C-alpha cells in the first residue's frame, strides 16, 4: 500500500514538474496525489491557488530565490491543493543549488490563520528520485498580492517567508530575482554558555544507534559512507566531543557504520538555549563546510551538524 | 631386528603412496568441473577479499566532492571481487549464497552511483539499505570466509 502511494505521489510530482510556473509550461494536469485523509474546505484553499515568487526569506534557510505554484489536484473530490516549488539555495561552498519540493497534503492552520503543507523533497533525477518528507510550509491568509508564512526544511527553521502572487502573464526566463534576506536574531555570545566551566570538557554521545555495517562485510565501508549522506540525518553509532580553548573549539568524532569522521567546530555562540557553531572538516583553519544548530544547557548539547551533503543528529552529554 | 626395520620402512612407504593416491582421488571431482575444492574456494576467496578490502581501505573516507568517485570505485572493486570469487566455483549452499550476495550488491551500487551523479544524496543513503539487507558479512561467516566477513575500516 505504501509502495502504491509512493508511485502515485511520484506520478503526481512528474505531472507537477511539467506544470509548474516560470521555468516550465504553465498549464497541465496535476494527477496522482491520493485524497488527503483530512478534508479542508475548498473556500479556505481557493485563495492560495496561484503562482508565486519568493520575495523574502529568513537568512538561515540559505535560499537565494524561488518560485512556487499551487493548484487543485485534477479530478479530486473534495478538491485539495498541491504545491510545487523550485528554490535556488546557497550551497556550502557558495555555489547555487536547485531544490525541488512539493507541498502536500494541505491542512488548516488553527484559528483560520491559513494553510499548512508537508514539504516533500523531490530528487534531482526522476529515475532515482525519492519524495521524502523534509519539513513544512505554512502559508498565512493572503493580504493583497502577498502571502507570508514560514518554512521548515532539512530539520532547520522555521524561517519567515514572503511570496508575491504572480500575474498570469508574469514570467521569468531564467532564475527569479534574489529574495530579500531576513536576518533573524542569531546567537552572538561567544562560547556555549555564560561560563567556560559550564560547557568545556569531554562529552559522550547519548543518541547512538545500531551499526548498519556490522554484518555487511566488504560492503560495510560504502554503507558507512552512504549512511552519512542526505538531509534526514545519518545513523550515528558512536561519538564523542571535546570542547576546550579560548576561543572555544569543539572537536567532534562521529562514527557512522565503520567510518569515523572528525569535525572541528569554531565560532561557538549561544543565546538562551540556542547553540550554534561553524563546521570544518580539516581543522579550525580549513574552510567551513557547514554549520551546527541546536540547543543546550546544563551539560547537554543536542542538534544538527551539517557538513556538506551530510547531516548528523547528535545529542551530547558532558561527562562529570 | 634388521628385517623388522625393513618391513616397517616398507609399510611407511606403502602408507605414503596410499595417502597420495587417496588425496589425488579426493580432489579430482572439483577440479574436473573447473571450480576447485572447497578449501581452494576458501583460500581463493579469502585472498580476493583481502585484496578488495585493502583497496577499499585505500579509498579512505570521501569528502562530499569525492563521493561520486568513491561509489564508482567501490562498485568496480565489488564487481571484480564477484568475478574472482565466482570463478573459484563455489560449492555448497553457504559458498553459493555468498557469491549470490556479491552479485546482488552490484546493481545496488550502480543505482547508488547513478543517484550520486544526480546529486540525489538522500537516494544514495536510502538505496544503501539494500546493501545492509544482503548481510554479506553474515553470508561470509557462514561460508567460513573470515577476511570476507571483515568490514574494511579506513583511518582517514
């Protein structure tokens, strides 16, 4: 049944890819999305059936620009909206990467605030593409030609977003213009706490999972590498972290399968329970390859460590 | 005393000749099929696995820009390992299952390489579940292939 649903959704994605705004043709059916379990009244969905361009986004999302389209699934009864977007993001080394997302199923936000959708990531190649839940898009009730909302992707956010409704004849021949970057209040206190003694020391990983390479023989190494890729986070089997120095630097060792990786975290900063840092692969003086975002306090640090295409969900506890 | 010694020596010679003939007969069946004996298979497969594991260790742990090359190289190494081990002529269920496991891994690795080329790294990770399911290490253990059951661990 799950496989059937996936096939149906993939069919819908391909149809949507053929129909989304600017870069593609603007007409075409969206078929294949199964009827959502919860019905949202059509009159609540109808104001969102439009083509959009991204005009503002939280800087933490690293999205440069984007386009989006929502339309009613053809033949659906009761009718429901399905969306697709193309976001142009800043990659870890500064290059622009393209990300495709579909938004389904719609759900009504509390107090008539608008609509929410699960963000489904679409693979770059249809043949190998997977539609995987990757976050959430909330769109608040349109005001004139503007729709505000918030976006969660890759385990990060929420980031504020603002879209402008495009007129029927409004087209971009290339990528859309850069959206305004909304700079959120980011942690800027040095270290990971008010006093160095609160966070310096040796940490142990407390969310280690089972090792998928354990019985894999010769294939263990490649499984270990593959398990560290993607946006959903690798299964980390073992790990440790040491925080020391002034300014504080964290050395993180993580084992995914039989593969051990060492990361260096610099520019540690905090605000309330927020903990952030810059991630390097080859020591503190090597170029940054990602970032750490999480929460912490009272001898614990938990969050997401992003290094290029790899995402690691980690929970650390200070050894006392 | 001298006669007893000569008789003992004759017996020993006869025993040695007999053992040689028996050993020769025992190995004939496997060799004639071109596959080698089970012990030939084990030693040959172990040598092939040590070579493949060494080459995989030498690939190191790839950085993100090296993932495509890493997957392509691993695919090639596993394909070569499969050819070498299959050519040894597995006999018995455990050896056959190990060779089958290697064969099953190749299309999964091909799909992973293709997904990496499309920069669909989520798909690479998800496809790797197909490799986990093969449990190649367990199959190697069942076939008494100690080196083949080991996971190559890179230091870098």
